[in-house]
C-alpha cells in the first residue's frame, strides 16, 4: 500500500524501492497486479503452497474419524492406509488430524491396586458419572485393558 501511495505521488521507482525496502522487480509486479485487479489483486497470496495428498480424501476421512475418533496415531495411520492406499509417517498423520480439528486427549486410569473400597469409590465418583455423560453424548470414553495400557494419548 505504501508503494502504491508513493507511486501516486509521482515518486521514482528507484526511490520507492529504497523507501519501502522492496526490489524493483517486486515493485513492478505490485503495480501490474494493481492495474489488473485493483486492491483485491494485491491482497491475494500467490506463492506456492504444497497440498498433502490426504486433502483429496479429507471429507471421507473426517467423516470416518468423527464417529468414533481414532484411539491413537497408529490406529489413524492404519485407517488412512486402508482407506486411501497411502502410507504416512506418524508426524504427518498427527498434523493432519490436528488440521481436521481433532485433539489429543489424556487417558484416564483406574487405580492399579486391588483395594475394593478404593475401586468402589472410584466407580461411584469418577467412572459412573463419566459413563452417564458418554451415554448422553457429552463425553467420549475409551476402555483399555490393564495389560495393554497406553501411557500417552498419542
């Protein structure tokens, strides 16, 4: 915008480049874009932005992962490979899930010691209210057996 204003004040191109800190080639491209499309043409971003191959499958994957969401990145990787035929690294899958709006959730655990009173208290105060919320559609609850627990959500 500053370069356009200076141009409207009849300032030389070399002086505009010096004052704004842009090259003469960039100034010329700005002026051409303004002549062709006005201010709106200058607002558009025209640099190369690579798109993932998964973007073509995003609607299908998003619908599939909404109900139920994946329990881990490995589970999501296997599902994506099955549905699209393409294999992705855990980091790429994690970023893709985040791009879709899915979030990592912390895993809750049942007390490990076999103290019946503590487990009954846990069931009444923690577990059953969460199950009721899950049945009402307000929460997602995942069950993991004690032999194969996960220490982190992803």
